[in-house]
C-alpha cells in the first residue's frame, strides 16, 4: 500500500512540474473543478447515487422579454387655416334690343313709351341698343343709344318691334317722362277740309243709279274707294303696313264677292278675296309702293279692272296734306313737311284701304 501511495504522489508531482514548466505566453485552459457530486461518485459511489436521487436540478425558464408600450407623442402643432375657395362668376350680359336683320323698316326711338312722344332717333335693321329699363306695362324698352357716360342718349322702343337678348327679369322699371301736350290741329288744314266738304255736298248722287253712273269706269271692276287708314285706326307709328282690299258686286252698296284674284301691276303679288273674310283680302306693304287691280277669278276667267293709285309706306311720297288729314304730325301740314324731310313721321307704318266693285 505504501508503495502505491508513494507512486501516486510522485505522479502528482510530475504533473505539477510539467504544468509549471508550460509556456507563459500560452496559458493552458483552466480545467473545470470537480463538483461535489463528482467527487462523491469517485470516493463513495453509494452516497453519490443517493445524492443524485435526492438532488433534482431545477430549471427556471428565461422569461421572454415583452415589448414595452411606447407612447407615441401626439402632435400639438396648430393647424393652418386654408382660405375659403374663391368662385369666379361670369357676369350676365346686359340686355340688348336689336332690330332684326331681316327687317325691311327702320324702328323709331321715341322720347317716351308711346307714339305721342316725339321721335329722337331711328334704328336700322341689325342695329342694337342696350336696354336700361321698361315701362309699367312692359311693352316699351328704355334704351341707351350711346353707352358712353359723356354722350348718353336715352330713348324708348316698342318691344314688339325688336328682338331682346339677355335676362329680361333683371330689367328695372324706368320712370317715363311726362307725355307731351296734344298738338293743336292746323287751322288752315281744318278750314281747307271744311271747304272741300262744302264744295262736294251739291255733287253727291242722290239715287243708286246716279251713284253707279258716277262710279262706272268702263271696265269689269272699278275702284270705288281708296284712302289712307287714319293713325288712330292703324295703331299709331308702331302700327300696321297693309293694304286692306274689299271686292263687291251688284248695285250699291253691293255684296261681298269671293274668289277674285287681285294683284299688283308689277305681277309680283296675288291674293284672292275671301281669304280674310267675306269679300276681303290683305296685301302686306312693307317698305314698298304699288298699285293694285283685279286680274281674274280663281277659275281662270280674265277680268278688266281699273287700277288704284300708288299705295306707299314711304312718308316722303305721301302728300303732307294727306298725312295731316289722317292725324299724323298732330294734323299740322307744315309739321308734316318738316318731319318728312327728316324721316321722322311714321316711316314704313302706313296702311290703306281700297274697294273694287263689279256692277254688272
């Protein structure tokens, strides 16, 4: 036993010596020290078994790190206020009164809303003026003929004679000027008319036979009546421009005769009696002059006829005496002559009547 113990000691010394002689630059790795359990197992196996049975290692799981809630800072910046959107509206065009391009007459512009006001200007076909107001009856437009502030020219036009463009609802009510005083008839014209009546009183036929003899013209149809329509029957200076035709047959006063074709001497116009009522017809005059006569019946039978005088809508071609006698220019002949030279009577708006009579 002693020998074995000595041998074991020597072995340990040699090992220690070798360890000490190792290189200082390269240290040997540290040897793990034996645990109590390992020693016990070497020195006392039974005790080690018992301890191993009693000692149960406890494993504690490593907790999984939980994410830490982070408070996201809320922005406290003051919001920038945006200006409200700006809407650009296109202004409505000003109302405009225009004479139709197809019109064949000029339109009178008057000092007020009525034919009793004097004419201050005229608009040609296609011309226009800005509408600045209307009268209470809404049948006359107040117009500005020259919108320049330094040259404003205000007048009135009859609504039915022009074409309105723009919003009618925005036209304001305009104050109309005071109407002019009624004109005084020319004493000379009145005296002349009375003299003519006195001169013809003794020449009037007293029986139908005398009347027929006086009216006969040697043709199938004779003109027994032709005259201008007075201004108060024609609707004033904004009135009509027509020739109203009546056809009669038989002894005076005669009876209406339909189916008779009447035309102008140039051969441009034809109408038939009965179109506008028993024995009547109508020819539109426009800006024109014409004479009428009977041509035939609608069955083709030709007639001879007396011709009417020339009906016209040009005031310069109408005698001033005729205009005044029918109420134009306030019945003043001289006033009519002055206005005729300035185209300021009722240019284009004159109507006439004519009667054709067949006695046999």
